[in-house]
C-alpha cells in the first residue's frame, strides 16, 4: 500500500463522518475531481476516495466513495495540525503535507468565492442561484457536531454543507431545495448555490459535492423544543398538557400546515404518480420479517402489524410523489418566521436511487407522528425514578402529550375532525386512516431494528408503539 493510501485509511478510520467505522476496509482508489480556483499556493484540491469492504463470501465486495477537500502544502502548516491527513508524493504536486481543507478558513473562503463567481474550474462546477448577495468577507467556522456531513458557517449569512459520502446522481437535498427556493417556500432555508463535478467513473451522472444555503440565525431545534415542553408537563403534577405554559400543540399544528404546503409544492414541481398498494404492503411485510430476525420481540405484534399492511393492500392504488423521506422533529427548525424543514437527503441507509423514487406523503406524516411519540417517552426514560407510582404517572402524561400533539398536527395536515383518545378533534377519511396506520407500522418496525442495534435501552419505546398500531 502506498503512503498516500495508508494515510487516507488512517484519517478515514477516525473521521466522525466516515460510515465504515468498525468495519474492515481498504482504500482502493483515489481520483482527483479538480482544483479549487483562486489560489495557486498552497492548492486546494477535491479528491474522491474509494473504499472497499471485503465481503469474505461469494458476494461482491462493497464499495463507497468519500469526498476529501485537501490543502496540499509543501511545508508543514502548524495551525492545521488537528486536520493533518498525511505526507505523500502527490501525482500533480510532488511531496506534500495534506490537510483537510474544511478546517482551514482561507480554503473554505475559496469555496465560497468560487460559488459567488460561478467558477467553472477543470472538473468542478460552482453554481450560484440569483437573488442573494453573498457575504464574502464573513468569517468561516466549521461545525463540530455533525455525523455524516461537514458544514461550514459563514458568519450569519450562509452555511456550506459538504457531503462526505458521495453517490453518483442528483442529490435530493439540492434538487428539492432548489425547487422549493424557486417556489419561494417559507418552510425551507433558501438555497444559494452548490458545487458539482463530473463523475470520473464514466457513469454520466453528476456528483453533487456541497450545497450553500441560508443560515437560519434565529432557529431552534424542533426536537429540543418538544423535549422542553414535555419537561414542563412533567414538572406540573396537577396540570394537563393544554394547561402548561410550554404546551407544544400550537407548534405541532403549525408543523402540520408547513408540511402540507411543502408537499403541495413538491407535487407541483416534480409531479405525482400512483403505486400498487399491494406491492407497497408486500415490501412492508418483507421488512417486518427481516426485522423479527433482529428483534424477536416484534413477533408478538406481527399479526397486528400485518393487519395494517393488509388493509393498505386493499386500497388498490395510492398516490406517490417527491417527499422529505426522513422526517422527524430533529429535521425541523423553529425560527421567528415559522417552521423550516431541513435535510431532504432522505433515509440515509437507502441507496440514492431508492431515495429519489416517489413515495407516499403519508410516510412523512408517519415520521412526524412517531417523533411526537418518541419525545415524551424519551424524556420519561431520562428521568430515573424509583417510585413506581411516579413512573406510572409520567407514562400517562407522556401518552397524553403524544396524543394531543399528534392530533394537532393531523388536524392541520389533513384538515378533518374526529374524537381521539387525547380529546382533540380531527378526522381522516377511511383511506387516510389506513395509510397512516400502515406507514406508522412500517416506521415503528424500522425504529425497533435501529434501537436494537444502536440504543437497546430505547427499544421499549417502539415496541410499545407496535402493540398499539391501528388504535385511535
């Protein structure tokens, strides 16, 4: 193995955003996508690193592509020690000290300036949308908490989201934000531009590398706001959810309106289609079967879950369109101008081709409904209590909070009324009720597998939900 490949393997192994941690892999190739214009020395290049996971079976090896913007310095850069990738003989620049360019303020400013200038460098394409004057003198800073991508904040003006794992093809985070921005949607951060490249693998597909969008200065995380509301409820022993100062129902209703309007705009921009409901139901049933192998406790609820899928199959055809695909409270931001939806990449575990397929808007609805269930039960589990009476009271109040906010959300999304267990008024048509139950069931099964693999202590939350699928 070359020094370059060894260095890249070591850096990837420790990177927060690398998806293959804990797996055996090799660096099987490096392709240069291009050089960022605007500075000759030290150059900033964008490399595409191919990693291979050996299968140790007759199945072919799995491969992934990761993006690395690099500063290639001829001498060590003391201020970038924490971003050091390695020292090797570069095919274009000789012996270099390579650093992750996103940790270097001057280098990230080069990326911003290239987008502003709509530069067309060799192999790289910098695209800018009209309507906003970028602040090129804003001081950049790299966010530290992200898991799968890297984002650089430019003052209070814009954010550059750099996709680390790259799949050839149009990234839905960019294409969806573009149409919503051009439709003047108030429910997303405006897209200002993006960086793309030609696929050196010869697929003919574009490589979307990064997107520049509006920085939401006043934004608060929807999940954290919901948890604060639950915390307020738990602290008031004698009050109901609607009587507590931190009641979230009005915000849940606004979220329902925001999602409904976004779905309309996406349908107008990307069109709509139909799918055979029986095929969709069969896919859900197959996912349930695979999930039971991982979470045997799901078998107890299999008949109820399959009943929801069977009712879906009886619908004949269902409407599908472009949706968010991975919606929950953590994908929402509350600003002084209302709710914003973020991260339209879709479910990250799915291949890009699947994420681009039209799906039922009720999948997004189900994601939000499950999030309203998670928030109070997650908070209850975070507050240890030896007194079983106190724990039981918290459980009742968690159910009350969840029911109230689900109802508020669905009331504004679906716009109908019926009595629910939470005392709120809403209605769904019979078909809509079937769709909600099936997609909530499918989401719950996914959650069971996720929790079993990542947070076993939280597994009781979706398992409890699986026992109630289809109930009001």
